[in-house]
C-alpha cells in the first residue's frame, strides 16, 4: 500500500504549505492597504465614507487570493479525489 | 466532517436529492417574501410611519444611495437585482445565530448560481443601455488585441465572485466546527461573531461588485 501512503503524505504536506505560504502575500498587501487608507482619512476626514468603502472593496479583492489557497488546502484534506480513488481501489 | 451542506440529504426522489442547501434557501426565500408582504400590506405614504415600514425604507434608501455612488445614474432599474443579491446573502449570514442552521452560501452550488446570475445580467443590462453592436464593440476597446483578455476577464470575474463568497462562508463554519472539538467554551462564540461580521461584509462586497460590473457595461455604453 505504498501508493496510498505516498498520496496521503503528499496531500497533507501540500495542504500545510499551501495555506501557510498562500496567506503571507495577502496579509502584507492588506496591511499596506489599511495603512494608506488611514493616512488618507487623516489628511481628508470628509472623504472618509468614500475611502472606507473603497478600502473594504479592495480588502475583499486582496482577500480572494488567500481564500483560493484556503479552498485548495480544504479540498486536499477533505475532498481529495486521489485519496478517495486510492481507498476505493485498495478496499476492493 | 462534511465540507458543505450539500452532503446532508433529507430525502430522495428519483435523481433529485433534497439536501440542506435547498431547504435553507427555501427558508430564507420564505422569510424575505413573507416578511416584506406582511410589512407592506398597509403602506403609509405621508405622516408617521410604523416601525417596520421605517426599517424597510431605511434598507431601500441605503441600497439606492450605494448604487448611485457606484456610478449607476438611475438606481430604480437595478435595485431589484442588486438589492435582492445583498438581502439574500446578508440574511443567509445573519441566520447563523439560529442553532442548527448552515448558511446555504457555504456551498459552492449556491454561490455559483448567484455568480451566474450576475454573469448573465451584465450583458443584458449592457445591451439594454446601448444596443448589441455597442456592447460587442466594447470588447475590442482600446485595441483588438485585448479581445481574448476581455473575454477571459468576464469569466474570471464571475468565478472570483463565486469562490470569494463560498470561501468566506465555508471557512467561518469550518473554523467554528474545528474549534468546538478543541476549546469548546468561549472561543467558538467569538469566532461565530467574527463570522457574522465577515458575512455582512461579504454580502456588501458581492452586491457592490455586481453593481460595479453592471456599471462598467451599462454606463460606458449608454447612448
């Protein structure tokens, strides 16, 4: 059953790396976005509603890439097609 | 541990499975439709209004002002679609306070259906605003080399809408489920509150992005 072990090890290790590396970029980007938004609100307080709304829309777009890596790691752990087909073949 | 509420099936009927996603969608539809019908039975046009009519008016005027700020000049044409998107996703997230409820937007089928509605609505509104030839010509702006990129951007925007909403809702539910097995005392409640906040923000984002895509198609093609 070395095939099943290899699939399991590869899936788990890849899932861990996917979610950990995939969250570095969006976190840094969101930090910069919020910092710039705070600076511009401090410079022009009456534009605060527009700036806040644009900030939230921008944060959602940046967050999407982190969500993509999260979905991939969830699929690797919970809905892995290679694992289910390996279990199906190995169980027979 | 199940990944989405699609896997909890209540009953079969031939090839049609009645799963929890469909049942909770029906519950939300019933709540929205019955609640609005009850409140708007006796609309008061001037003078003091009842509390519930006030709530509905606040919701409708806020959505109208947000649509106008995005760039659509006549929000009455679009508020039916965009307002429904916002209200459905927001109520689906808010009902998480009810125990035993799984948001239907935590399943990829519901979010894909909503994103497909936006995908179909954008060309429809664009063609209604300026005509078929003007809408098709917008795909080759500014140069004809951009044609494949414009088409790909239409498809990937829709896909991003679906995955964004699905990922946010599903991750909220899954984190609470995992925390319940590790530290079942206070922390899951804090994460549920965070999930509520994220749900409302994602509802707003979904509606605003749909409005921005429709504005990009309709306002630039307006005659």
